C-alpha cells in the first residue's frame, strides 16, 4: 500500500512539474457601436474578408436622430460597411465603406457630409 501511495504522489508531482502554466489569450475581436446622427432611418451591415470569403455581421437598424446599435465579435481587421435606407431597403446610401478595427471597443457616428450631402462613417467625438 505504501509503495502505491508513493508512486501516486511521484506521478502527480511529475505531472504538475512538467506542464507549463496556461497563458491567457487576448481576444482578437472587438465591439463596434454606431450612433445615427442623421435624419434618416437606416440599416447598416458590415463584413470582414477572412481567408478570401466575406464574413457578414448582423444587419443593424438605426432610427433617425441619435439611435444607437452595437455589433459584437467583430474581427480586428478592416471592416466594410454598407448603409441602406430603411424606408426603401433596396436603396444603398453608402457601399463598402472601409473602417479599420484596431481596438477592442470602437465607437462610430453616421453623419451627413455637407459637400454633396452624402453619408459617411466617422469616429465618435467624446
């Protein structure tokens, strides 16, 4: 009995001494928030190209004048966003607008750029 106990203790010690501690991995995803600062009801959908294929996120609906929506688990890479008019879903207002996703939390505003009255996505101002 004593030999079995000694062998068990030796094997347990050997198991714990040879393994290295597991290091925490930094997630390679981000959360992206949108704030609609226009007077239009819009849909926003983004995609990221991963291994040559498009990975789409969920369509986000934003109501006019201050509505917010969030997208989680966005890969840290370049993300392309398309904005459509919510009253006429076939009408594309902005197509494949490229946004670099670098941080774990990104906050963006949808605004109307005055020369030409076109929609753009800009980083949120604090």
